[in-house]
């Protein structure tokens, strides 16, 4: 019951943190990767999507327009840092240019590994780098949430979120209406994916389509209590995401690429530092709290980041920026060979 203890101690995102740490330690010590089955990951993604998109229903045009600059800045900085990290890995001889970029693009680790296989690149290198990045980013999230929520303006949004969390159902509460709402959304998304899978392959469909359906339902007037998961349902989602994020890194994976590990760690560290710089710039030039700015720009682990953002009472900008960045990076990743080929021809012209 580490999650309950962490909740009582006030640890940020206590349940996801508890499962992340527990299964992270198990994966490393036992040298066995733990991956939740698809039948659990899909509903967990639906719940996280519903929780994070519910506040977007109340946004007006002026607020959305105010998110444009932070979103563009986050995308530019993230892409620049990812490109710099990829250049470091490629120049050192660790991987080809395309593999290095696929390994460092922060836009859905699972999506990048699929792209690596389709493009006939070094899948093992991409998998190790992506999931090492994911593990390090998510494992450091509680630290940065605590640090950035503790100072100045950043605390305002978190305090408000904490108050809201206190007014919501306790973690053990078996609320029925959000469970039924989540089942309906999951069923509709499953049906949409089945009907359209031969026409279009949408990245992270159970996250993006759930967000779209929840937003549409909220705009249509569906009561909030049906669209905002809480209690045991939310604990279930946090548990699954915590296991997925924490159980990926094993000793064998680290040993396999031990010669490249220092470079990979340096690349991941540069990405985290770049996210901090971007967050400081966004917080300085806008009204976005520092904590929200960091959660919006953190390079990877979108499910865990959105869960932490909900627990911290963050503004909707976190969801907006994370989703837009994921889509942008997946599109860029799909066209990497074309982009690199064009750049090479231009240099030798």
C-alpha cells in the first residue's frame, strides 16, 4: 500500500509514483521487463485522456489564443534539443542519422519504435534510447513537481489544484457514473479504431480519440460527473501507467548498449535541461506558472505527465502542448528519411 502511504505524506501524484518506483526497482533488480497488457493499457489511456481534457471544455477563444505562443516555443525548443542530441549520437558513431533522430524525438516512444521498424532502422538502439529517456524523465518528475511547485507563482496553480483534489472523491471511492462514462468512451473509441484502421493509422488513438469524444460530450452538455474519472477508477489508471513507465528499463538492456550508454545519458540529460530552459522562458514571457510550463515541455512520458498534471491541478495548457508536440513529432518522424535525404542533396549541391 505504498500508494496510500504516499497519499498521506502528500507526495505529488502519489499512486503513479508508487507503482512507477515499485516496478522500476523490480525491472532493474530482476532484469525482467514488465509491460501491462493491451486490455489494461487501453482503458487506462481513456481514463487519463478524460481526466485531462475535461477542463478544455470551459476554455474560451482568448484563452486558447494565449496558448499559441507557449505551444510554438515548446515545439521549437523540443525539436532543437532533440536534433542536437541526435547529432551528438550520430557523430559519435552510435547510430545512423535517422536512427539517432528516431531515438531522441520526444513524441511517443512506442510510435518511434514502430517507425524505426517500418523504416528499417536500428530498432534496438531506438527502443533503448527512447525508453531510457522515458524512464529518466518520468522518474525525475516527482522531484521537479516538488521543486517547481514550491516557488513563487508556480505554487498558485498547484494550491488551487490541491484544493480541488481535496473536494473530489477519496481514492477508495467506487464512483459509478465516471466508470460508466469511461466505458462508453472506451467502447466508442474501440469501434472507431476498428472501423478506420485500414484507412488511417492515428498515433496513440485511445488517447487522442478519447480526448476528442470527451470534449465533444462536454460541449454537448453531458454532466461533468460522467466525464471526470475519480476514486478507484483513477487509481487503476495511475497504477497501469505507473507500471508501464517504470517497468521498461532492465539490466540487460543497459548492458547491451553499455558502450553507448554515456552518450545516451548525456543526450537525455540535455533534453531535460532544454525542457527546463523552455519552461523558464515560457513562465517568464507569459502568465503560465513554472510548474505547468515544465509539465508542458517535459520531453516524453505523455501519459505519466498528464497524470501528474491532473494531480498537481495544472492548467489545460499542459494537455494542449503535450498533445500538439506528440502529433508534430510523429509526423516529423514519419518523414525523416525524406527530410534527411533532401538536406543531404542540398548540402552537396
